[in-house]
């Protein structure tokens, strides 16, 4: 959201870092001039805003906004196969069922 005196300034969105750096508003991407502008940024990357009031721009009335890519959080890795707690038995000897080991 940009709030400013619309009689003195505007918000000019420019396309490049050079236009931003040198306060070049000759080929704006968009111009907002209501004094109360809401700008929704949906594209990832850098967005450059200046005022077309050159004397105000060169003293710093400008803004760069970086919109990060909307990466979904990767799903957690699948759990390792979990075997139920169990016992091994040897079958068929004289002890019938005999425990060999436990995990």
C-alpha cells in the first residue's frame, strides 16, 4: 500500500533496475496517482517503484520489492518401513517353540 500526497508525487512502477537506479519514468510499467494505492504483486521477482517527481526520486523516494517464488513445502520423506516388535522362534526341534532372539 502506498500513501502519499497525490498533488506532489505518484507511484510509478518501472521495468528495470536501470530505470529505477536513474529515476527514469519515461516508459512506466504502471502509474498510480490516487494518493492511496494498493498494488498486488503476483509475479515472483523484483518490482521497482519510483516517483516520477525526479527531484524526489533522486533523493531516495523509491522502493524495490522482491517477491519470492511460492514453493510448496516439500512433503516429508516417507517413513522407513517399521516392522512390528516381534520374536523369532525355531520350530520343530525337541523344545517345540523356542525363542532365538528379540529385535
